[in-house]
C-alpha cells in the first residue's frame, strides 16, 4: 500500500499528530522484526525506503541489501537512509524474477507490500528461497483491501473499494493477497509458516489513526483510481463521488473503520 | 453468536481438540475481564451460561447477578454453574427494557452477544447505565458477520453470509453491530469508551481453530438459516449449497478464514 495522500497545508501540530500516527502503524507492522548483528538481510522492493529506515534502525548491526526495479526509487531510498545517518544498507537495481545473487547468499529476507503487485508471487517466493540460506527466515507483509469494513456501512463505498481491487487485478496484481500469505509461503516450500494479522481499528478516540490511516492512507488511495474507474465504465461519476464521501463519512465522530495487514514468516 | 454445531460422533481426541479450541476463543474474548473481590456484577442475557462459567471462575470473589428472558436458559445456566462448584452467581428472569433493580445497584455490567438481537440497543444500554453506580464499568462483546472474509474468496459464500445478516435484520437484529460498539456506547452516555477488536484468523497451522471456529461455529451457524433463506426467496437451493461448500472449502489445507469480535468498555 502506498500513501499518496500526504499533501501540504497541514499545521505543525497536525504534522506531529500524523507523524505519531505513522509511528503507530510502523510499530504495529514492524516492532517484532529484528535481525542479529552481522546477519545479511535482503530487502525486496524497497521502493523509496519507507520500510528500509525502520529495518536499519531496528537492526543497526545487521547488513541490508535493498533491491528495487526503479533507479529513481533506489536513489531516493539511499539518500533517505544516508541522511538518517545509517551506513548498514546498500542499494541495487534487481529483478525479483532474475536475482543477481548466488544461491544461499542471505540469512534473512524481508518483503513488504511487493507481492500484491506481482503476476506470479509463488515463483517470486521460490526465487527468493533459492538465495536464502538453509534455516534462514522470510518475512512477508501485505495488506488486504477486502478486509476493509466500516460504520456507517455503505454500498457505494464498498463499490469504490471493489473498483480499486478490480483495477489492480486487471494489471496482474492482487489487492486481496493478505489472506493468501499462508498458502503462498507453503506452496513456495517454506516451513513453519506462521501468519499474524495486524488489524487497524480507528474510531473517534484515536484521531491520529482516523486522520493518518482512514483519510490520508486508505481513502486517499481509493480516491486515486477514481478517474480510471470511471474511464473504464466500472462506475459513474455520481456513484463514485458518493462512495468517496461515504468513506470520509466514517471519519466523523460516530464512525469506525477497520483494515487488516497480514505479516507472515517462514523458514527455509 | 450461538454455536449450533457441536454435534455427536466425534472421537475423544477430537473432543479434546475442540475443547482446547473453545478455550482459545474464551481466552481471546475474556482473558482481560476480572472483577474485584466483593464487587456486584450484572451479567445481561446470560443464556445457558456459556460466558457465566468464565466470569465466575475468573472472578471467584465477585458476586454475579445473571439475567435472561428465558426461564429454561436460566435453569440450565444455574445448573451449569452449580455443577462446576461455583456459588457466586444468582439467576433471575428480567427484561433488559424494564430492569427490576434500583438505580445504581451494580459496580460493573457485562453484556456478551446480546445487543445484536435487540431492536433498540441504545435504549438498552441507557437502561443498564441507570442501574450502574457512578464510576462503574460496562463491558460489551459482539461479533460482526461483515468482518468474515476468507480464501479462496467466493461470491456464493459471501451471499450466504449476506442472507444470514438480512434475516437477522428482518427480525430487528443487527449482525454487523460489532463495528458500531463505539458510537453505541458513546450515544448511551458512557465515557472513556475503548474498543478492542479480537480477530480470529484460522489456517491449516491451527487445525483446532479451523474445526472449532470456521466449521463448527461460523459455517454451522450460516448453514442453520439455509431453509429460511430459500423459503424467503433470498437465494436458490443450488446457489445456497455452493455457498456452504465454498465456506467449507476454506477449511482445506490451503484455505484461510478471518472473523472479528469487538470488545468495548466504558465508564459511567
């Protein structure tokens, strides 16, 4: 899941609240990922380094190799990590289906928000297993847009989310992949597979989560495919706008919003 | 949610596994509910005592008053608690809309799987608040059938669940009430309302949960409304049976199943 919604115009106090919120989500997803000193860790699909910063700071004595297929993203991730003062990560352009590493190169592998975009996640996992040492671990984190439900319920809002899922499917992705991590890791040959759901629940008692997750992460992401969904004839302009309004409606004082991320680990 | 599926024919080993499973769910929902010695606790809608046993055993020095509108259920609950050797509960037939207690009679109130059946849950909560002492707590637990999702996904299975939700709605209930606990408690005048989702996630690494929850609790419950759903013309026989098959399909080795209960607390 990519946050497309951190736009300008927020006050400093607001910025602090959103930062706290991002910290909450980071803790929810990553607090239990720590690698031993000296271990070699492969981060797959690091993007602009959103997770890399957390990885290198939580395991300052592990060595990270971070790959992505975009040079621009790699440059940004590298700068971000350097600027934060960390020296324990190197960045490299690589294809997940054609990894430029010898077999059994890494002690651990970390994959976050990547499999949802892949045509063949099982083959990708199998390739990753090849470059993992025996007894090494893999950690996979993915969202699941079918896990979103809310109050007040709304058919238009559910339909807007469905458009996002269908668009992602039409380009070969799977926005419902979170619930599938167990069979995916098992079918790729990992053992001791354990899946831990990480549920985000937002109500008015958690204003940072309402703002930072429901509005600026999830609803902003759905909003981002509106023109495409209408262009494809999946919905009409009025219906779409109703759906987006109804998603924002869940951020009012009597609203609630639920979403679940899935974190899976397995051993080679 | 009522388990209608504990049928005969299981081996002793199976029975042990299911008992362990029930224990897991009990722990998930109730482990953090403990009342101080000497406190007076009202359990609302105790039914046949499924939760009462847990309450009295976890707080053996609190005094429980357990009400229900069915004399048959009260007799069964009372026998169950006595047979288990507990003496700290009394049972009484009472109407949640016309409580036979003076104002401020109780230190704490516990309500589990009750609001989903009520036409006016806000009025019920408001009545309960009247018999609660100032600074007393209320604890409310409810499921949410709209929180169920699974792999493999299936439109027929989702439709079968929708039938159950619609049937419950047509008799004045709300099978999606879990997500609404926050606004319900706030609107009834409770303060410091805090909602804690309790997610059940079942895959093949947790066979007791697959058997005890996915098959024998959730799917059995959906199956139970099949004839009614078909009689009402909400679905056809073939479509219904496909939906039920698809729910059982999620219990195969590559399947997964998710459901979330909501536990809310508030203070008067």
